[in-house]
């Protein structure tokens, strides 16, 4: 198992390097000068020159990249051009918000999507199957920003059950934090539930048609045991992989949802950084997001091996 994890981590190193080159190169194509945005309205030539020298913006692009990469390998992702804060400090500040949002969204996705997918597969070509597919199609079709606005109008404005926007740290006020995160988590989880439902249904249908399932039913086992213990256990492998990928997407930041509900997570951070030409923040957030994706894929691979005896035997 340790050799398996080590191989996956070795593959991750060149992947991160390629991502860093792409991000660094592409953001240089963005129009505008970050120094002009930093200097303010007066834009004294001496100040502009000082800032360019300070942030190595006068150097050739390859030198800028290798300077940034060397600092990043030492744990220094640079300084925000806009707030003058270390990027690592900004990431550490926003990451818990995004992780909380991602976890709560995945809870909603699992609670809604997986049971619907199992029911749709067991009740294939019945009213329940058609209804589950309609709900899944609705979840994929309804835009997150529209659903978010409707929930704010209904639940916050008209009923007054939950706060319309804002964020409270879980460590300072757990109850208030969960309340502020319920609606945005449901908005994101609703869309993910549709994807999970479709994949769960497909995986369950392929397992339910297997010979050992017919044998289990022929032995007189209860249907619940056949579905949950024999079928779902074997259908869970692709669901695990999909879950890791979806969680990685959430770590990248749900830009529209965070903007609507005024959640200070990764999505809002990277949007503000792009608009302000804050290159160091953009690079830092993208690299941290890429690391999150790679770690989630590693977790999925490890779980795949643990859940699949044949893969364990081959290691």
C-alpha cells in the first residue's frame, strides 16, 4: 500500500509543475498592469518603478517563474499586491470556509442522490424511476444562482428562518455557522445530488443484473439484504471515485454561490484576485486547489483498493 501511495505522489509532482507553468504563463496574457492598480491615482513614476523592482516585474517572465517557484517550494507563495498580506495567510483564512461548504454540500448530495439512485435502480421503469430521473434532470438544469436567489426570497425574506447571507466561523459560533451555510450547501448539493443519482442508478443496474444477485435472491435472502449488502457494496466503487472528483471541484470554490450568499471562500478570493490583477493570490489559490484535487484523487485510489479485494491482492 505504501508503495502504491508513493507512486501516486511521484506522478503528482510533474502534474503540479505543469499546472504552475500554465497558470503563470496564462495570467501574463491578462490585460492591465497590476502595478498601476497598486499605485493608486497619483501613479508617481518612481513609485511604479519601485514596485516593479520589488515584485520582480521588470525581470524576464522565465526568471519571474523560477523565482516564484523557488519561493513556493520553501512555503512562501508570495505577497498579495492588493492587501500586502502573505498569500499563504489568505489561503489559511479562506480554506476552512470552503472546506466547511464542501463537506455540507456533499452531505446534502449523498442524502438526496444516493438513496434516489438506489430506488431508481431497484424500481426500474416504474413511476419512482421516472420521478427520480425528473428530479435529477431538474437538479442539473436549474442554475445555482437562480435557486440561491429563490431560496433567499422564500426562506430568509418571507419566512425569516435562516440568514440571507454572511458567514460565521464554526469555531466561534457552531450553530450560527451551520445556519449561514445551510442554503448555499443545499444549492450546491442539489446539483451534485443529480450527478450522484445518475451514477448510483447506473452502477446499481449493472450489479443487480449479475448472476450472484440472482443467486442471493434464489436463496431467499431479504430484498433489503440483497440491495444494500450485496448490490450496493459492489456498486459503491465508481461512486467513491465520483465523490472525490466532486469534492475536489467544491474545493476549487463555487464562485456564483459564494458571491450570492457573500461567503468569503476560495471562489470569492480568486474572483477578486483576477479583477485586481493580484497574480500572487491567483497562483497561490490555483496551486492549493490543484493540490486538493490530487489529494482527493489519492484518497479515492486508496479507498478503491481498500474496497476492492482483487486490487488489494494485486499490490
